[in-house]
C-alpha cells in the first residue's frame, strides 16, 4: 500500500492505458463501447430524475406536499413511471458492476493483492445492486395497495434502497481515495454527495411527514452520484475488461469483478 500512496503527478500515468491500441479500445467497436460506457451512468441518472420530475409535473405537486411513495401510488397510467425507473435501475446495475471492474483493474495494475480492499469492493457492489433492486420493488408495489404483502414489500424495498444505497456511497469514498489517478476535487465531490444523501435519508427517517423534501433530495443525490461515474470512466476507462466480462469472453488479460 505504501507504493500506492507515493504515486503522484506523472507517475500516475503509468496506471493508465499507454498504447494507442489501449486508448482506442480496438477500433470502431472499441470507440462504440467507450461511448456506451460513458453514457450509461448519465442515462441511469437522467431517467430516474426524469421520473421524479414527471411525478411532480403530472400530479401538480411539490416535494413539500407528499412523499415519493404517495406520489407513486397516485400516478396513472403507471407504466409511464415504471418504464423510466426500470431503465434507470438496469443502467445503474451495469454501471455498478463496471465500477467494480475498474477498481479491480486498478489494483491489479499495482499488483496489490490486499484482500480487504477486494472484499470491500465486492461487498459494496452487491450492496448497491441490492439497493436498486429495492428501489425497483418499491416502485412495482404501491404503498396503498389492497394487499398487505404488497405494502410490506414496498416498505422493505424502501428500507433496502436507503440503507444499502447509503452504505455503498460511504464505503465507495474509501475505495476512491485509494485510487491516486483522480484529482482531489473529484474525491471531494464523491465524498460530499453520498454524505449529504445519507444525512437527508436520516432526517427523513426521523421526521417522516415533516421532512418530505429530504426524501426527494436523497433519491436525487443517489441518482446524481451514479451519474457522476462517467467522470471516473473518462479518466481511467477499462472498457476492454468490461466488454470481456459482459460478453463472457475469457482472456488472460481479462479482469473479472472482485472476489474474496
């Protein structure tokens, strides 16, 4: 770990792709894959934020008046909300796994076999995927459903989203700070966004009806957090490894997501 901490300035460049082939990612296919990788975080964040805006606009409400759960229960036709939310969740799944691979690639370049970081990388990835599964569950099952089981599933989904999503954001701070190729201002942004989001979630959990705006803000910040991953992929793209993983290609150079 000492070697990692002493790398700075031009030395960090050795951790990034060096050849033309690595930068281009293998011709037109590589460029196309690079574009997809950069757009996915933006698509995931934008569709979820668009769904939140659609709730407010179509129902003619404000974030002070009601919770997201109540707004979802009132919206019709419901597919108009469920479709963008589902797209956003799926894109976030892919982004989360891609970020896992990127972190793993970085530490393998350093020949760092510290199992603690690899375990944290895996745990945080599973946590964020679980968080957005919870988000999809709370969207599918309404809070005012006639079935008690459906209402309970909505509540469990909400708890999973806020708890696991908050854990991912805070734990990711540690993972990002171990990567020396990113500038300080980037690390500050990726630290402040999840901390503010978790703070909003806690306020909403305590105050409930008196703190609806904090719920909306927490969800919006979580989406923004995932969208900002585009900036990480711009600095250190690992689209070859990501492509090989999702296409189930087995090569000696392929880096798979972290395992303990």
